[in-house]
């Protein structure tokens, strides 16, 4: 997430492009009926001291990128 929140990071543009590809792949996949959206509403992660518990978001941008690129790799290897 640091790369996305800091545009001056050297890999910022690459990760932005990867996220755009992942979003488009997810759109195409769901449009074609291959929706694999897992419900994670019952899971919560906390960071910090016990008195400073803050839940992390369920789906972060890196998770979306990893999921979509792994699915795409599996599709490519199956062809």
C-alpha cells in the first residue's frame, strides 16, 4: 500500500498499471459469469497496541492485483 500512497515511489506507475489491468480483468470475468467474490465480512484483522485496535480493510488493492494476476496465470497455463 505504500507504493500507492506515495506517487514519488519509483514503482508507483507500474503498480497503478497493474491495478488497472486487474480491475479490467475482474470486470471481464464477472461480466462473463465467473464471479469469485468471497465474503470476508466475518474476518477482521487488528493492528497496533491492544488499546489502539483498528480493523484493516477487507480487500486492499494489492490483494486484488494478486488475485487477478494469479487467476490470469492459471488461465494462461491451462490453454
